[in-house]
């Protein structure tokens, strides 16, 4: 019984020594926070290990983060992981899906930047169209019309001009044969008779006014079918047409006329574009195909771009901003008590196991010492 009590006593003493020793060792990792001196001699083990080596620890953490955690290969592999890729693409899809809400319009998006989309677009269209027209007019105002008109349009115009004489004579025949034509000829004869009284009196001795009108109508209709009349008309029209094509643009349209034309064209284009209405239409109504394109193509493309460019540029960016020094300065700025709480919170379980291990090993050593003391 005496031997058993000795062994138990030695185990308890050994466990206490081992456990307390480990508790002190853990405590000495952090304490004391500062150096103590006795007779100008530094007291051993002051300050504690972490306060004493905080600068080196901060430097090593910064080095590890810069050289091993934020490398292009590691970032690319993490971003290319299925979950990361899905998360990035899902983020883009969520933003694209918001464009399907009825309240999302070009104007609503522009309001976030304090912009009136309709006014800005109309103003830009006005400026661009006016500038383009001014540039074109200034560049070509001394150019003959023939050189301005595209070849295919000129050929088409030439073909149409060939038909003009026949068309004019055809319209003239229809007019002359109509009641309106006969009435107009009779009216003109009345005016003529009133102005030429004596001459008309002599004519009326041989012909009535109606017969004269009929005769004139008949001759005019016959004239519209006469080949020589057609040839003369064609020659005149062709000459005028060729003269028109040789004229300079400024001869046909002067600057005042051009400015009036330009204003009309700009107003017409802006009115036709109807920007005020379009910027207030829901995006998924205004451009449904574009929304589908964003969902199917752009989200995946942007994901690939983020992964590719992110992995390529994050590491160099971190080096340029000197992440290592930033981490080191941040750790060195922490209060030592805060660092102690932080490490204990992270490694609390492991530290407790270290202290328990000290009690266990101390107890085992005490057991062995007790056995040796009794039997040796």
C-alpha cells in the first residue's frame, strides 16, 4: 500500500510539473510584451517569443502571401475551379437577368449617372449628322454633280430621262383630249379675242370660236405625235440634263438652301429615330435578342476574361503595390494583446491539447520514477 501511494504521489507531482511547464511555455510565447532589465542586464526570455520575433513573423507572412499564395498559377487554378467559374458566371447572369424587369430601361440606367439619355442621344445625333453633312458639302460644293452621283444612280437617271419625252407627250395628249383641255383652250381663245378685238372680228367672219378651238385642239394633239416634235423635245431635255450634270453642287444648292436642307434632314432623322420613346421602353422589349445574346455568349466570355486577366494581372499588381510590406506593416501595427487573442482563438484547441499532453507525459514520467524508486 505504501508503494502504491508513493507511485500515485510521484504521478501527481510529475503531471503537475509537466502540465504547469507547458502552461508556462505557452504563456511565454506571448508574455511578457516588453523587455525587462536588472542592473542593466536583460532578463532572459523577455520579451516573449512572439513579441520578440514579431517583425520577422510579419515579414515571413508577407513573403509567403506574395510568393506562394498570390501566384499566377495558383490564382488561375483557383479561379478555373468549377465552383469558382460557376460563381463568377452566376454573378454575371444575375445582373443580366435584372435587365428583364419592366422597370429597367436605358433611361433608368442612365439616371444612375445623372444623365438624360434621350437629350444626350438626340444632341449627339444632331451634332454628328450636321457635322457629316457640313463636311460632305464643304468637300464637294465645287464638284460637278456628275462626279457626285454614284454610277448606278446616274445610269438609272439616264434611263429615266430617255422616257421623259414620250411621257410628256403622252400626258399632253391625255390633257388635250380631256374636257379640261378643251375648256382651257376655249378660255385662252376668249382672252385672246378680248385682247385682239379687230383681228378676231375678221376671223369670226369665216370661223366660229368653237371651230377655231376644235382646230387648235386637233393640231396640238397631232403635234404630240409628230416625230420632229418629239426629237426637238428630246434634244432640249437631253441638253438641259447634261447641263445640269456639269453644274457644281454649290450652283444647284447654295449655302442657305443647304442649311435649310440640313436642318430638315436632321429633324427628320431624329423624329424617325424616336429616341424619347425608345429610351423609356423596357430593355427586354426594345432589344430581346440582345438580352439573349448576353445570357448565352457574353456571360461566358466575361467569365473567361475575368479568369484569364485576373490570374495574369493580380500577382503583378500585388507586387507593384508592395503587398508584402503592407502585410508586414499591418501585423506590426496590431496590439500584442490582440495578436495573442487572435492566435488563441485560432489554435485554442491545439494549445489545450499541448497543456493536457504536458500533464499526461508528466504523469507517465512520475509513474516511471515511482516504479524505479521502489524496485531499484
